[in-house]
C-alpha cells in the first residue's frame, strides 16, 4: 500500500513535465501558426518571397551575387586602323575607321590602294596597274554564347582600276563591290581573340561595260592580340574561289594581311576586345 503514494507522485511529475513541454512548443512562432516574416517585418505571402528573406542584409537594389559581369562597354567607341596585305593578285595598304554603338553594332569605312599583278577589264587580263577601293561596312550582332560573338558582316563600296599593261582596248574600269556573311569572334583568353567566318562576294563592273566582275565565297581566319589597353594588333588570312566575265576573270583569291587598330576616347577595361 505504501507504494501507491510514490506512484501517484511519479505520475504527477510526468504530467507536469508534459504540460511544460506542450506550453513551450505552443509558444514557438513556427508551430503556433504565425507566418514567417522578412527583415522588414512584413509577412512572406508567397513561397518565392522566402528567397528574398535570405537577402535581408542586402541593399534593396542589389543584384544577385551569381549575376555574370558584363565586359561590353556602355558607351559609344571609335577606332582608327591601318593595315597592309599581300595576295596572289596585288599588294597594298589601307586605312579604316570604326564606330561601335552601345548595343554592339559597328559601322565603318575602309579605303585601300593596291599595286596590281593581275586584274581584269571586261574579261581582258591586266598584267600591271593600280586599284583604289573604298567601302562602307556594318557588323550586326546576331548571337552571344559566352566568349563567342556571332556577327553578320555587310559591305558595299566601289573600286577604280587603272591598267598599265593590258590587252583591253580600255585602260580603266569601275566596279561595285559587295560582300556579306557570318563572322565569329572567340575571346579565347584576355590576351587572345580568334576570328573565323566566310563571305559571299558579288562584284559588278559598271564601266566601260556592265558585267559580272567576281562571284565567289571567301573563307576567313584571323587572330588579334593586345599591344596595349587601346591598341590591337591583328593578322588575317582569306582564301576562296571566284568566277567572273563568263570564266575569263580571276579564279581564286588568297590574301594575308596584318594591321593595327587604335581605340579612341574614354572607357574602362580593355575596349580593344570589342572590335
């Protein structure tokens, strides 16, 4: 009989502990039905707001830490260039100008003077002479894949040819020159940009008679390296087949060229990578 009071006291102790634990759990906000709150004190009304609660210590307009940085300059950039080239038909030098808009589109002007070893006037061969050419160029951004830029090149211009030695009854000619096609730039390293692509060439002789001067496809390959924050050195290789003057024109073109390009104005980073 003496054990009954002890059992009663044990049940009373256990009951008291259980009631205390239940009261502690009921007082916890997460178990009491209170909604979670942001750092500002407001409730989280949508599950997606829970992620915002984790950014409680960040400024209101702060970007996520995982957002990739952008290396493209925000302003308009200008550049001047000089280049020289040698091919199976001529050797020459030229000047260029480029302007790059904030969205990445580029416009430019090219001018080139060349001494000819081979040329054609209305299908007649030119053994020696000179040619002066000028063109307007546009590079339109098509797509970006990380360090890879895909652009579309469009070019239209004119060429004047003056022959020293030719069997043609005419000593000079003028032609409309155009090319278009995709160009890919790969920013392989902070000090290296690789270029490739192909161009469709369509040249039309306007005088002394209208005729197809050249029709063909040219494959491009090139490399660019920085000489300074605003100075770019580049080397390019072009080759491809041509057809013109009903088969009496040039059959192919292979050219190697080297040049320098200076980026003008004020901008951060290494703006040479954008040209």
